[in-house]
C-alpha cells in the first residue's frame, strides 16, 4: 500500500519546504509526494530530485483547495 500526500506551495521558503519534504520521505514505507506549486516561477523544482516526489507547476495561484485536488486526482489514476 502506498501512502500519498500533497503539499501546496506559493512562494515558499525553499529551506523550510525541503525540511518538510525530507521529513515525509524519511521512512521505509512506500510513499509518494505531490508538490503542487502555485508560484509564478518554478524555482522550487530544484529541490525535487527524489523519485518519490512529483513536482507540478501551475504557473498561477489556483488556491489551496483546488491545488490539493490536482494531487488527489493524480493519485487516483
């Protein structure tokens, strides 16, 4: 069974975001993290080098709930 999570970002501090990502990935469980970026630029793409992180760049602030729905819909496919 895979554990899936989403983090929605908007101009987040990359250092703090990387700590959150690393905390989630620090497990032997089968995990997948969708990092959904609502920022105007994709600067956060660089911190997503782990194969268990899928980076989604929206290039617009779609809102917190709508962005989470993107990750939820992807996880159901």
